């Protein structure tokens, strides 16, 4: 009987996640063809209070830079994701709502949102905790992890994902290159 009750509870949670996904109108729902091309744009020198050090990643939604806060308040190394869309008021409103949700997400295995803003050229950006690590697949191979060790690492990732899901956040692009160890 307990197992049946737990199963119903899990089913209700799954239905709630599916309903949230159906209602989702987040920045990840934007058609990639509608986004502006930033491939030819130069690496910015600064983004708000941050000095850009180098590009560390590029994907469908934007470019990620390693940067350092250097406005005289304090020094901190961060990762800044600059989104491709610019000047889109509706997208900017959705970003404001989503970054508030991300700011409340606090888990030791999920990079924290630290700040956000809009670049001089109008592109929104998110300032995240910088994780100096390897992608999970490269880490597993370089460290020559056994199957059991890989599974323990996978469980950590699954727990972080489950935490996000409990907070009605779905990443939608989980892959080895997006998971750093």
C-alpha cells in the first residue's frame, strides 16, 4: 500500500512537471532561426562590472566567457553566458522571470546564478559561478573511473537534476558537455 501511495505521488509530480513544461515560455523556447547571429561579433572587453578574459564555450543560445569582476568592490572569477537575442522586449521579460527562479536555486552541485545584466549592444547576460573542471565524459576517461565510480558520479548528477525538477526547473539540454566535474 505504501508503494502504491508513493507511486501515485511520483505520478502526480511527473504530471506537474509535464504541465509546467507545456506552460513553459522560457528563453529556451525561442526559435534558433529567429536569433541574431553573433559568430562574427568580437569578444567584448567588459560586461557590466566584469572584465572578459576569454571565450570558454559556444552553443545554440549564446556564448560563454570566463570573466573576472574588477570594479573595485571585490574580485571573483565567473562564467558569463551572453544570450544571442537582443532588443527583444518579450524575451527580456521572460529572462527576468527565469533568472529570479535560477537565483533561488541553491544546490551544492548546481552552478549558482550570481548576477545578470544587459550588454552595451543590448544582449542579456547571466553571470554564473565559474566551475573550473572537465566535462563529465572527459573526467571519467582521464581519471579512468570504474563503472561503479562512474555510477556514483551519475547519481550525484541525477540528484542535482531531481532537485531542479522539484523546483520546476527543467534544463532541456543536459549532455556531457554541459556537466562539469
